C-alpha cells in the first residue's frame, strides 16, 4: 500500500469509529510525519503501521478516544441529524405538528442501515451517494411499507421535539465545523502509537 492509501484507510476507520474531525486531522498529520521520518531512516510506511492497517487504526482510535466517549458523540450527532430532518419536515408542511407514519420510519431505518454498512466497508458515502441511497433504497422501502401498513399515524411530534433532539449534538457539530475551517499544522514528531500485540 502507498502512503496515501494507508492514510485514506486510517481516515475511513477513524471517521467510522466516531473520532471527531479535529482529532482525525491531527492523527493524519502525525501519521504522515511518522512516514516521513521512517522514509528518512530507510524504512517504509508499512514498517510503521505493520501488516494490518485496520488493526493499527483501530488500536490508535481506542487509545485516542475510548469507546464510551465515541458512542456518546455518535449518539449525540445522530440526534442532531434527526432533529434537522424533523425541522425540514415541519418547514415543508408549514406546521408545528408532525405526524409520523410507518413509511417515514421505514425510509429512515433503511437509509441509516445502508449508510452504516457502506461506511463500515468502504468509507464515507459523500453527498451524491447519499442521495442515490435515498432514491434507490429508501423510497422503494417507504413505498412498500406504505402499501403494506397503510398511512395510519404512529405518533404526532410537536415542534419542540426537534429542538430537543438538536441540543445534545450541537457542541459536537460546532466543534467539527470549526475544525474543518481551521488548518491543522503538522506537530513535532512523536513516537507512533504502539500497535496491537502480535505484530
């Protein structure tokens, strides 16, 4: 694997594991610095990460952000995204009440499932593929569910429910936006993380 491929694989792994954008960029800069140091010493990037790039990335992710913290961040951001989707639905209907039906639930469950599976296997979907998933998988699932279950209301949500969902993820979203706008300088080289045992 080339340096760029290893960095891309690590980025994908860290993003999937819920590492925040600022930390991902710092980790990538640090890893790139390790690669440069290794090449100056006559070694390759493969010597730095070992034979299992995914295992290396996973070990670094666990060291950088323990699982409970990553789960909390992922759950908060999922609520944040859901809150915005609900706000768009309120705006589209020009109402302060939103009736949720089985086809709405099926649409979002199928899209979430496909997105998680795709990102676990191949990295970020991106905007274009996200729309393709919505049209090719989500819409048929919603149509089938509506045909099978009808359009009876499951629950009616008031506008404040969307606002409550936005609150937990707001600090994480603001931090991520700031991290994307701010360039991260390559820090002084530090020893690479210890790879998992068996390497």
